[in-house]
C-alpha cells in the first residue's frame, strides 16, 4: 500500500518537473525573432530592430569625414538653395547665399555668417558645416568647430549631379528624386516651348563684360550657362562648342576684337563689375546679332547664381526672352 502511494507521488513529481521545464523553454523563444520554437502569441510581439546609425562617412578632398547622420544645426556656404529644396533648413549661411533673389521666400530664420566668420559660425554651434571654400586654412579653422565637408566650386557640373550629391550626403535621396522629377517635367515643357519658335540651326552665345575684360561662357556655372546650354539645350556657335564645351572649359577671356568670331544668331550679354559695353563701338555694331537687335541683356542678380532653383528660374526667363523676341520678329 505504502509502496503504491509512493510510486504515485513520485510519478506526479516527475510530471510536474516536465511541465515546468516545458513552460520555461517557451518563454525563452518568444524573445528571439525568427526562432523555430516561437509560439503563436510570441509571433504577434514586435521584434527588436537594429539601431539606426548615428553617423555617416564620406570621402572628401581632405580625406574621410565622419559626420552626424541626422544633423540638426547645419551651417552652409554656397549650397543653401539645394539644402532648402531637400527640406533642410540650416541655422546659418553666408551673406552672399542669403542675397540670392531666387530663395527670398525660404530664408526666414537663417542667420548670416557674413563672409564665413568663424566667430559667428562658432556662436551658432553647428553639428555639420558644408562649404565650397577649398582654402586649406579655412578648412582647418572650420573643422575645429564641427565636422566639415568641403565641396569646391564646380564639384557638381549639372543640376542632377548637385541635387543627387547633396541628397546622398544628407540622407535625402527620396526628396532629391522627387524634386528632380518635377524639375525635369518643367524643363521638358520649357524646351518644347523654345523649340516651337526657334528655327533649325539657330545658335546662341553667352558674352560678358567684367570691368575692362570680355568673356565667353560655356555650359558651366557662369552666367546662365547651365540653363541655356545644358537644360534648354540651345545650340552654341561651333567655336564655343569646340573651345569651351568640348574642352570642358566654363569661361574664356577674350578681346573685344574677336567677339564676332564667337557670336551666334542670338547673344546673351552680362555686364558686371562696373563694365558697360560701348553700344556704338564699331566692333560691337559689326556683329550681325547686334545689327538685328538680337541681344538679351542679363540681370546679374538673377543670372549669377547657379544653384538648381536659380537654374530653373533662369530657364523660364530665357524661354520667355526667346518667345517674346520671336513674336516681335514675326510681327515685323
């Protein structure tokens, strides 16, 4: 009798031991994502995600730079409009950046750093500095304040390159793609509008007078070159195509006497730094485009900037210039 009761009791203890062990095993597997022993209840629980990286790294002219993945206080020089279109509003920008006529409705709250005043930049306590100034001494000073990414002028040679480049640096690839899609749609419409009024083979030049010096401009960042040649795809004279665009030269200094060799059927002309073309000069008046009143005088405030927002605005203005000129010619 006693032996029988002992056997029953022993059997019950062993059974309880198995049950406790089984319950303990199920509790461990619910905390491991993808465990083969996970219960139905455990599958409903959120899984632990890997923490997002807090920094990014990139190669620059000064070697690898590590900077915050989600910077909160950016100070910028030369790339303010591109940051704005990507949805990033810096805490500081140069006075020159803030004078850009194409972004005046977007700059409220951004403080001026003057001409890159290190004292002012330090006061703004940035966690990232982006600058086009390639002076080694400037980089040395700025990099002591915060991680500094130097992107020298003409690092980007097109709107797409700049928007995609800054988008990648700031983790704004989606915003870059969306903005460029809208940009391309608008440029396509402008291009169609221009092509609808110009004649096949008509050429366009960009000239500039700066002080006492004369310049030719190609498809780079100067005097609307990106808008006129790269985006609207207007045709340059063969001399400009060969000596500037094909040679990857964005501008070239020349004498007044040779301007006629580079003149297209239409001329875009910039006068800056106190320069003013003598409209009665014999060399100038001998140019056919001048004789035909086919010269468009550019507003420096609107055509000196070369950021993506400015390029779009310039393409719109150039389109209207050409359409209006053609309407005037056709009315004669």
